C-alpha cells in the first residue's frame, strides 16, 4: 500500500517548478487587478475627474 510520504517523495523533484508556477500565477493575478485600476485612474486624470480617495495621500 502506498503511503502519503511515498507520494510526496515521488513528486519532490517537481516542488521547485511548482513554487515558481504558483508565484508566477500570483504575480499575474496582481497585475490583472492593478492594470485596469491604473488605466481607470489615468482616464480620470485626463478627464479632469477626481482620483479615488485612497490615492491622494499616497501621491503627496
């Protein structure tokens, strides 16, 4: 019978690439959220509308 430790040992060579893959996917998700927000803020500035309340203290 196969134990859980045997399964972990079998997949040990793939741990590094899996951590890299998870990190890359997380970064892409953050970019996926940040880019539309940044574009919206740029459009607000170009159309003379106020920035979101969070940004002015950060820009001082």
